[in-house]
């Protein structure tokens, strides 16, 4: 687990809830998108992206989500969701998620989201500002 936390300096700890399991007695596939969302919001807060939204009206929207399930997760467990970045472009970037089960001491799920910057005042795509680009580069996936 220590190497996971070192590899993913921005990670979010999430306790698995009993109600997240389905009839097959493992965490339902839809729940992982909530885990991704929680980690994404944590990441955005740490790079001040949501603070910018309040002042500029420009913020992130998700145009695509993906998940690949490697191992089932069950209650009780705690997962860590690590975040990395790739494909930084003028108006978008890709976020990657890696879910690590503390109970299994293993990676259980990987996923990604295409994040597009959007101007909520004009209703059009927007460009990433320089401070955001620099912050994203810190977490580039190698």
C-alpha cells in the first residue's frame, strides 16, 4: 500500500458501504463511477480548479467515462483511488483512476475520464489556463 500512495500522491480514501454491494455480493459496477467522481473532486480541489469555477465561470465537464474491473470488492473494505493525468490539450485532458483495495492489497479497478473545460456563462468550450496546465503537468502519467 505504501508504494501505491507514493505512486499516486493525490489519492482518495473511500470506505466501502454495505449498500454498495449488489445481489452478486460485490460492489456494483456503477459504484466505481461514484468513486471516480469523489477522487476527481478531491483532485480538482487540490489543484484549485473548482475555486477558479467560482470566479471565472469556467470549469470541467466529463465527456467520457471508462472502467475496467479486475477484481471484485466486497464489504468491509477501504479503497484508495489514485489519480494521474495524460493527454493535456488546449481545452481538455484525460484523468486516470486506479482503485486499490486495502483488504486485498491489490489493484481492483482502473478507469478514465475525458475532462473538457467549459464556460458556463457562454455555453461553449473553454481553454485551460496556464496555472491549471502547470498543476496538471505535476501529475502526468509516465
